[in-house]
C-alpha cells in the first residue's frame, strides 16, 4: 500500500469534528449481512491478530504545517499527538494500543496495518481535523466468534495551513486542539459519535477537557470493540426496541446515563459495556437533523449499510424524547423507572413507543461556564459550597426566538434535582445564547451533572452539561529555571490551585514533580528537549480543570542551549525475515527509558528498546514483506526528535565484514 497525501475524503468528511456539528450516540462503523431483520451489526475494527502486541502503529508526516501560532512548533504538535494517543492507551479494559512509529515520508510503500497522520488543506476551512478508517479487508472473526471487517489503514488529517483553523483551536497546546486529536484518533480505531457529551461527541455538545478527556461512553465503546480479558464479565447490558406506531425506528439514540447506543433498522438496540451494580435512567431521543453546509447526514454519522451496500438512513423526521417508565414513557424524570444492571447480564424488554414530531423542539446544545477570571470554559465548572449562584450560558437550536427572546415555555433544570437553576434569560443581541444561574444543592457531590431543557411538549437531555468542582483551577504565575539536588536542570513552578493529583505538561509531555519547595513552588524536572527549545507549560488537575481555564496563553519554559544531536545507525537496511538488532549511537543525545524508535513504516515493528547509555540504544526490529532502510529512523525522547526530517544528521552504515 502506498501512502498518498489525501484520498477518499468523502468517508472521512462524515466523521469530521466541527464546532458547528451536533452530537450523536455511541456507535461504530456498521454493516449488516441482510436487507431485513433480524439485524446483527458487523463492525469495522483492527484485527488484533495482525498486530504486534495488540498495537496499531501510527506515523506522523514529516511535512509539518505552516502558519502555526507564535510559540508553537512541529515538535510541540508531534508531542500533543503522542499525548492524545496515550489517552486511549490508558484504557485498561481495552486491548488495543496505539504505538508511535515515528515520522514518515509520503509515498512510503507498506503492507501492514497502521494509522497515518497527515497535514493537508483538502478539508473544510474551520475544521481542526478529521479521521477514520480508509482501507478495509475481507470479513474476519474476533476471539468471541463475532464477524467483523478489519481496518487495514486509517488516516487522521490536520490542516497543512493552520491559519485556516479557528483561532481558539489553532494552538497545539489549547484545550480544543487536544480534545479534537483524542476524538479523531477514536474514529481511526472504529468509534463513531456519542450523544453523551464525551470526547466522541461532536464539538457542539462535548464537555471533554484536556485533563479528563474520556467519558464512560468512550471507555465502553473502545472496550466493546477491543475487550480486555475478563472485561465482558464485569459489565452488563440493556436491550429493547424503539417503535413509532408499531414501526421500528432506525438510528434512534437510546441512552442509559451515561452509556448509549443507536437502534438497528428494525428498532432493536442493545447498550453494552454498562458498569454493573448501578441504577440507570434510560431515555430515547432522535438524532438531530444535519446542519446545512456542515453535515452530510444526521450528526455526521456514517450510515449503516445493508448486504447490497445501500445506506440505511433514519426512517423518521423527529419524535418526542422520553424516559423509560415501564409503560408509555414520560418526559418527567421524577416519574421515570430506573433500570438496575448486573454483571454479565442483559436487562431486556426496555421498550419505547414514541410519538412523532415535525421537528425537534431543542437540539445540539453547547454549554459554557466561566473560570474565576471570567474565561469561558466548555465543561461549565460550578463550585460546591458556593454561597452565590454561578452563571452558565447555552447555545443551541430551539432556545431563542428570532427576536432574541427566550422560547416560550422553555425551562432548564437538572436530572436528579442536584442544583437550583434560576434566572433564565437571553444574552443581549446579537449573541445567540441564553444564560442561567446554577447553585448546587447540599450533598450534590463533585463530578458531571446532567441538564434538562423542557418545552411544553418535549424535553432535551444534555448529559454532563456541567461539572461540580471543589477547588478552583490551577494557575501558573511564573516559571524559574533552577537545578535539582543532583545539579540537573529543573523548573520551579509558581502558582496556585495545585493539588496532589496535579500534572505539569511541557508541550504535552509530562514533567516529573520532584516535590514542593519551601517557598511553595513545585520543583519539576522537564522532559528532554532540543537546546534553546521553548515549551508551553500547562497544569492539569484530575477534576477536569487546567491552567488553560485561567490562562489561554500559557506560561513558557526555555531550555538551556545545547549542541545539535545526530545518529549513527547500523545496519543500513532491515531484511524482511526474522528479527534484526539495530545499533544506534547518538551524539549529544539523552536517551532514557521513555525513548521511542520508529522507522516510518508499519512494515517495521519495534519489538524492544534497550537503553545502554544516554548515547547508545540497542533495538530489536522485525520487518515484514519489505526491505526497510534504517535512514528513515526517528528517535524521540520527550520533546527531542532526532531524524533527518527535523534537520539532524543520520548516518546509516553496515558492519565491517568479518576477516
């Protein structure tokens, strides 16, 4: 297979992550082997048996973007992509892993599965990135005997000209840029959108942050596609049907706060991967209509196809949302019947009979809260124990009339009555937002809270509409270069809001917090970087907040000058049989246990890396189906990338012949 700059964009455009897009439900790329029921979904996913250690290699184009924001860098962008991949690698209930394979050159020929990260402007202006499966193989069977369509190649495409990206998403260190990367990598592994405000929601309703990007729906989705040993025995399922006047509704979204699923063409559904031992509210709602000029299908879902390859669209215009109550459904959550889920069991018969509507009364709502410095924040942090209500703002279809007044009959509340919502009002023209005040009730507890937008004859549920927090976000006021007790370069981080779970990132790579100094500053060892490199520094807390909430333009740290590194690699080419030990000698390098090595092609799989010294590596590599030159090597340690593509000298030689 030969990499191209950009191919088959139509499929990818259906999975783009746009600020203007709307939310959908946890779903995969689905085909059916019949044109009539019963329907058994066949999903697209990587074949773990074709991977080395269940790891899909991903490769980043050595042709980086232009017109990045001041202070950004190619190394920083690569680092953020690696950090986004590590988010998915942190899911312990999923087998699949993403492995950084280094930088690649367009036109590289390869046969093994992988993911390519490209920079190309053949995507809509304003879009940060898009991604998804591009090439698939014939039918396969997973370890549980389920038929699937193996993904052979996926792509994640970012703009080649970053000036075409919205200004608030353009910097690689920004919240929205990072969350977008996590989202698009989810698409490359086989996930579509979710309607639960998690990272796989479109950006309109997602409340994911850099500090806590994954929601329960994201974890359930990736774990269902690639379940780790024993996972399926720990979770339960809810199944049933959705019908309108006796006809099954295709692509209706059924949500058990928070996991969700979409119905099959006959209206049947099954939500899997639900954490056991908990009672759930279950509700059904329609997909929002596609946004003109932005979306191709409702919520940009890649529609399921039948055995003849024909797409199966939703068979409804809209219907009224309803909670399950064991009868005809209800729009009053206090009358809803919760569903208890136990491990390794399916709760069946959770059925809905919905009522048709000509349109959705409310759809695609995005919430903003405000930081202590009045910076708009997407996850709407509301402080527990606050004496005064805190403001939230919302934008979405059906909230305002054309004259900028609140839609008659609209009310806003919370599921479970966890907060008092008051003073519903419009923003002054021309801002198309409403605003409310929120005051958490005693005993609400920290974490995501769900919002309800009610009209006289419908209701819109926004899972994780805002987050209850105990502490303010962290802030970095100053960074002073210093040394640790061993005389190694370090950074003293001065600020506020640091917690025991705080993390300090340097362009996406974590520094090591050595401790708190006598003056209250954090002593941090930065990750390795090129000499004189300036890194953007962000603090994250596990409650979802970050220093970006207060400081959209982050503090920076500049490394000491250093000599330019270079590599000598032996042998010069990898044979396509067995394993080869590659000897790498560096000059002006600082190899550590976190060093990664890639050869820019999925036909070369790194099996092990041994650090012999800060300037010497021994790497065991297996090549498949091709002779792979080692001159395309990338050795990455922290923020330092040593590669021909980044201007370093790489000398590939062969051992001297034996006498």
